[in-house]
C-alpha cells in the first residue's frame, strides 16, 4: 500500500485535502450542477485518503476502512463522470459508473481476508476501467446537439472553445496515467506478482506502489487545474446566457432573438423550407397592472412566457421582443403551424391563468411567412405586426394571418 512510504503518503493526503478545499473555495456552494459533481469528485477522493490513514492507525478496523476508501476513490471517478455528462453532453455508461463503487466495494470487502491478490486485482481493475471510460468521454466528439426548446441555433455554452480544449487536455493528462497504472497493478496482482512474499528480492511491489504514488501526485495537480478551468468556462457560459435572456420570462431577449433568427432564416432559405414568425401580445396589460399592480402584471408576463415555452415545438425560437410582445419563429412551418400553436397556447392559458394568477389572460396574435424578398427578420416582423394590429382592431383575443397570405 502507499502508506508503506509515509512521506509520500502524507504529501498525497495533504494534497488531496487541499485540492478539495481549494476547488470548493474557488467555485463556491452556489455553482452549477456540473461543478457540484466536480466538488463531490475531489471531496470523495480526499475522504478516501483519510480512510486509508485511519486504517493504518487502526489495524483492527482495516477491512471496513480500506473497503470504504476504495469505494470513495471509485465514487470520486463516478462523480467526475457525471460532471462530464453535463459539461460535454450525454455519454454512454451511466449505469456502469453508478454501479462501479458498489461492485468494487462488495468484491473488495468480501474477499479482504481471502486473497490479497484478488482484492487488489479487483479494485485496481474497476478503477482502471472507470479511468478508461472518463478518458473516452473526454476524447470522443460531442454527440449531435439536442436543441433546447427555446433555441434554434447552437447554444454558445456548448460550442468548442480554447478553454474547453485546455481543461479537457488537463483532465486527460490526469486520468490516463492513473488509469494505466491501475490496470498495470491489476494485471500484476492477477498474475500473482504483487504478492510481497514472491517479490522479496525484486521489490516490484514497492516500485509499483511508488510509481502509483507519484502518478497520483501529478493527477491531483492536473485534475484540480482542469476542474478549475472547466468551472470557469461554465461560469462564463452562464453569464453569456444570462446576458441574452429576459430575466422575467427566461426567454431570449430582443437582441438575442434577432441574432439567433439569422441561423433559422439562413437554413430555411438553404433548404427551401417554409418558416413563419408569430407575434403575440397580451391583451389589456395596462388594465392588469391597474387592477393587480405591476407585480401582478409581471406574473402575467412570466406565466405567458412559460406557456409559450411549454407549447412551442422543439427547434423553434421564442423570445420576449417588447414590453408585452413575444415572438415565435417557427421552422419548417406550414400554414397550419401557427394555428396549432395558437390553439395549444390558448388552452394552456385557460387552464393555468385562473389557477396560478387568480384571473384570466388573453392575447392577440399575428403571423407572417418568410417570403423570397425578405432581407432579414425585420421584413418578416413588419408584416406580422400588421397582422397583429388587425387582430387587435378586430376585437382582440384571436390570431390573424398577414395580409395577402394566399398571394
């Protein structure tokens, strides 16, 4: 074991504790879910080293403490894998990573007194396998991006960047060596070459343990740097997202809506597919503010935005483009698309508004389709606004198509 070299072990113990505390201090308690998994990774690793220290000082409890230590080391790798799921999108193997700490602990604990070689081979093989899966997660290309309901163009936080490449390279440099060492030790143990009785003159076991200790030292250093960079990238992406999001509704703001519409319009033109812009305007918002206060008006706008996001199709783009005006850009949309959205939205409002607000909500809508001569979203928006004006002038609470739609 590594505690055969007290100096090296003490350095690793202090380093593991310092790395866990430093990551927590830098990223804080209120980090995103991926960073919280990274914090759990470093915390579980530090707990594993503390348990190893405790088992060395209390030999009568060695079986339980060393088993828990191995489970903690495995859990730290599983936690890192879950962090990568959020940073790099979904990867295969979630059930194996979830089961690894349990299976490792069972095999290690049951055979603790039966066979030193078996328990070492078993534990190191599982840790090596987990490291291999982490390495694959870091090197494989991202899977095809699944569009979020409120977005039609790639999410900036999911795009490759120099920061992403750096932290992935650092984590790879931390994981690959430790994985290789674990697999080497598992192979030696399975062949009976890690038994100290058969290595009294060759010192292979001591050399392997020392090599493992040095590798762990490097892995802790590179891993901490990689996780800090990943956390910084996550924080920067969240700030960029918030800068393009309407704080009240969570939808894209006017500037982000216009910017993201460029990709949808370009794609529609390239593939000669229909595209429609639907403008929606809450009716009588001033009266709602007068009767229920500005807080009631804000709640109405937030509920309306929530209903839009829930009823729009995957791949469409929704945004709050005015104080009380919302837009939905519908890709691959025929003439029935806006009508279907309108029907779903009115049904949702009729169900949710009285229950959540205490009063009913209505809206007027106008829509226009992309035409050959449209230069950008503004040309499309002008015709949709004309249709919206006609809907209001015609009694409100209904959806109106642009003039001359059948031309």
